């Protein structure tokens, strides 16, 4: 036991909640979780949102977010129970023995201070190095993690570097005080896949070369399998199982783990393009203001009852394309033809019928619904607006729609706040369907959802497509989703279409460089995948 | 840097334009006041001939736009005109008064601004605990009491009972700085009590708002002490709203201190303005109005400039 670094015993974490209209009460967030971590090892904590994985990770630093508090159990670090040291004790270990890498480095860096000042701050505050030593170590790490211009990188402000660079800078910040343990809290979740792979490789290299131990928290099993020695699966604040990464992936014991491993069990038969597309967008070029051109000559078609998936990284122009098609952003060139008639470029000039036949579903179901309206009002609104349905007829139709989205009449009087994330998205789908549209634009509709819930939404969308013969323009950055549901695919990069066609064609080699990069960056549920890809890339670049 | 410069030039140009509009407003406003200047100067003794003569002499018979232009021309060359009531040059008179007002405002600000920010920081550090509640309670009480009441209470205790400070704040040029400060100690105290609460509460609110940010959590997880977290990480990001409210209060210290000046018989702008409003001395009222407007616009301009300059995104573009 000499090498034992962290030993959490029977951890119990509570929080006080203040639900509207009810008295404040305590809820249990984590119950009876124990874990141990040896020096230099990496333990992955995995689970869906609400599983308590971040809360457990932060408990190693004696930290509770919001009103969260450690209510029971012991947290032993380097042979002492940190719960006995009080606030002063916590401050001594934070930033010295244990450091933290947050999900969004863009938010976690202070916008008013230069990177170097922030990166060396912890080491200086704990008197572990002089300014000079800390800066030298930071520059070393910048070089090691592949940051550009390492000598001057630290003199920039956070907004002056890219998201992937910031995430690596945050890893450097965690490494400078030479801690025994780093808590990585979803460090690559907010990044594009092509950026994620670089950051993941950098983190893995940093862990290997400094010998630091890590708790790696994520909801993405394929990602954690690349960096962790062992994985602990959590659900609803309790441990489901813990095993070596290898065994969790290849030989899961519990049913829940098996579901996580085998997610994406969607069956979908690809349909061939028809002669009569419902939507034709021709040579679209668009810009925000007069300066920044975000779409260059994009042409796509969507066929009745089929799905066109538009994939690309953030900033590729895929959401802008949706804004052009809906009329929210008039393009300066190009035409949008819908069901044989040419749409006006501007939203204000489109007829009610134009509006009805083209509906939208958004990423954030939360903000797409009025929090003060009931489900019945929300779904009933398009029925009234487009078809003039009132009273009993309207209610009957709302119930039918609820039935279609696999929710019952008991939801009629609920408010959005009383629904789960998946249920909210279902209500948004019902609202879009209520207009009986020919085409629904789905903008990242599953990105904010946990994998199992997202799976359910995708299956629902496919079933509805068959039943209602509605077409989807499906915008996403997630290639696994694309593979699962698309009939045709449009790959976008920096405002241009780089690859376009039926799914099998687009996904069959030979690829162009960008599509190749994109496809090979999607993490696979396989130990050693990261090394394979990186090796493959080095060989390719050597070959060139 | 070009972007910042452009924004600054834009702001300053807008400020000047605003000042021009205000001058028009001041002129029109005093123009439509009921009553006639000549009539009010001559009072009961007015005869139709003397009224006509006086009007001619004052140039009141000329069309309003012309009078506005000649007034504006005078203002731009530093000539604010002559007071109707006593025939003295307004520029020299205001010069003295404005100097006194700025002197009082300056020292009140020197005490109030750092104190308000310090109290705001303390309130955040001990939020929802007794120091926070004590600070909030005391500052709220001091702003709720009318100035004349606190003024007379202070006079009663510190001038009458304890005899530490004079009750009448008379200052003249031959006094040393310390003597002057001693003379205006009580008005400063009253002004500080009035402006403290507003600035302190804004500081507290602005910093608490920033305290929700993810980078505050980062700072806490570095093991920094709570005060370091607040001062080094939260405060720099809350500067813009704090400066805005500080400037509004500074403007109040210059233009809104009539009551305090009257209580302490302090020869400042406020008293001067009130005297001449009651005498219907239009040129003086116009001049005071314009100067007050210039102070307001100028201080708000400073607030704008500070928020632009402290924004790292503008100062260091990609």
C-alpha cells in the first residue's frame, strides 16, 4: 500500500435544493462510493450527466460546487484524511498536491490576465518555485505539448489563442506545480474531433512523461479508453462496476456498462436520391455584415422522406446554411427552391405556407421553449396558427402528437422545467411535426444529450420519418450520428462543401484530405486506437 | 491598438456633439421660462420706456437663433457673459465658485471611492455573514437619511459639543491645505455618507456577478486565499460597471451638492446657481447649466474610456 495516493472510502455527497413551490430539502448526489488510486495511474470515471462523476473528482480537492457538500465518508490523500484539515487544509493541497483541468478552458481562464501569469500562479502561491523557475517549466511544457511559439505563448491573453490550444495550456497550468494528482473534468468534450485527438494525445503524453496520477472524468467511453488504466462506471451517484479499461470495453459485466459500450444500435437502410428533391439550394454564398464570408458557393439537395446530414467542425458554416435556408440570413448569392417554388431570400416575404412546410428543431430544447407555457400550449400553438384548430379538436391532435413522440396525456399540463432533457427535445419534435412540414431542419439536436438518450431521439426521428414521409436536414458535428441515420452526406469545411453525395459514396475511400482527417479522428471503442491513428498519421506525413 | 483609438475618438466626438445639443437645450429652456428678464430686473419701477430701453440694451429684441449663436461664440472663447443682477463678469465669478466646488468634490471622492470599493470587497469576502450585513445596513441607513439631517446631526456633535470642526465651512485662498481640510471636514463627511452606499453596493453586485464564473473556480482550485481570489481574479473583470457608478456619483458630488453647501454656508456652485435662479438671472443660469452638463458628460466619457481600455479583447486583438 506504499504507492497508494488517493483512497476514498464510502463517500456520500449531498446538496440542498430549493425547488419552486416546495420546501428546501437535501438530496443525495453520491452514495457509498469507494475508490483507490495508486501513484502514476489513471482512473477513468464514466457516466451520464447526474452520475456524480465530477462531484467525486472534485471531492479529491475537498471542493463542492454550488451548495454541494461532502456529508460522509473519508478522503485519504498521501496518507492523511483531508476532510480533517478544514478550509486551510484544502487550500494547502489545492494547486499543489492536486490540480484541476476544466471542461471549458475558454471559460476557466481569466479573460483579464495573461496566460503565463495564470499558469505560474499556483506554484508561486504555494512557494514551490520562483517566478523564473515556474516560467521555465511552463515554457518546457508548452514545447512538450506542441503549443506554437513556446517562448512567447504565455504573453498572450486567453482570447488570443484557439480552443484546443487553451485546453493544452490548461493542462500545462495543472502540471507546473508538479502535483501528485490531476483531475481532468471532460477536458476534450467541448472540442471538435480533429482538435480533440491532438489534445488527447498531448494529455496522454504529459501523464506518461511526468508520472502524475489522474482522475479522468468523461461521458465518452471511447475517449477514456485511450488514456485510462482502469475505468469506474457510475450511475445516479453509485458505482456500477470498476475494472481495467480492457475489460470494461471488451468484457463488460453489468448490463448498464454493456449498454454504454454498444450504444448506436440503430438500423437504417440508405435510400437512393429521387428525381424530385424537396429542397434545392443553389450556389449559396452568405456573409455576416459586409466583411466575413461564411458560405462559399454551397449547393445541396434534400429528397422527400430522406435525411441529408451536414457535417463539419465549429465555424464550418453548417448552421449558417440552415439560417440561409430558413430565411433568417438572406444570402448575397444563390437561390433556395422548395417543393418546386422559389423561396424569397428574406423571411419576412415568405408566405405562411412556406413557413409551415419548413420547420426547425434546435440544439438547446431548453431555450427553444417558453418556460411559462405548458406542453399543451407549446404543441398546440402551430395547430392554431397554421390550421386554425381550437378547443377539443386541438387538444385531440396534441394528444395524438404526444402519442407519436412516445409521451402520454399526463404531460399535457407540465411545464418545460418539469421535463427531462430527452423529453424536452421530444416536445420540440412534436411541435415541429404539428405543422405537417415537408422538411425539418435539425440543428445539433442530440449534442446536448447523454448517449443513451440521444440514441432514443434518433430512433424516434427515423420512425417518424417513415410514418410521416418527412425529410430532414440534419446538422451535426458527430460522425457516429451521421453514419447511423443519413441517406446523403455533405461535408463542410471553412464555408465550402468539400464532399457531397449518397452516404456510401461519401464514406468510401479514396477520401479527400479533410474528410480523411475527420473520419479518422472519431474515437473508436477500442484500446490503443489513439496510438494507431497517430502512428498512421506520422507514417503518412513521412511518406509525403 | 487601432481599434481602441478609433473607439476613443468616436466616444469623444459623441461627447462633444452631446454637449452642443445640451447647450441648445439650456438656451431654449431658459428662453421659454415664463416672465420677462427686463421686467424682473426693473420690478415695480418699470415703465414701458425703460423696459424697451433695457430690452434693447440686453439685445433681447434680436431673434433667438442669433442670440444663441452669439452666446455660443462667447462660451467657446471663454466669455460666459455678464450677470444681469449685479453686472459682474460671470467667468471670473464662476471660476472661484467652481474651484471651491471641485475642491470639496475632490476630497469627498478621495475618501469615498476607495472606502466604497474596500467595503464592497469586504462584503463579497464575507457575503451573507455578519460583516456583509453590517456594511449593507450602515451604508443603506446613511443614504436613507436626508443630507440636511445628517449635516445638522454632525454639526451638533462635532462642532457644537466636541468642537473638533467648525460648523461653517468658510475657505479662502490664504488658508493652508490643512486648515482648508479642517474647515470642510464635516461637509466631506456628509457627502461621503450620501455616495458611499450606491458605489459600495454596485461594487458588491458587480463582483458577485463575476464570482459565478468558471475562472473563479479555477482560482479557488489553485488554493488561493479568498481575498486573493476576489481581488486578483474577480475585481479586474468587474471594473467597468464599478467605474460607471463611481463616475455617476462623482458627477453628483459636483452638481448635486446644493443642500450641503447651504447647510455649511460653503461658497460653491450650487449656492451660486440657486441664488441666481431666484433672481431670474438668465445668463448665470445658462452658464451654470452648461458647466454642470459638461461635468456630467465628461465624467461619463471617462467611464466609457476606462471600460474600453480595461477590456483585454479590445486592447489586444487577435
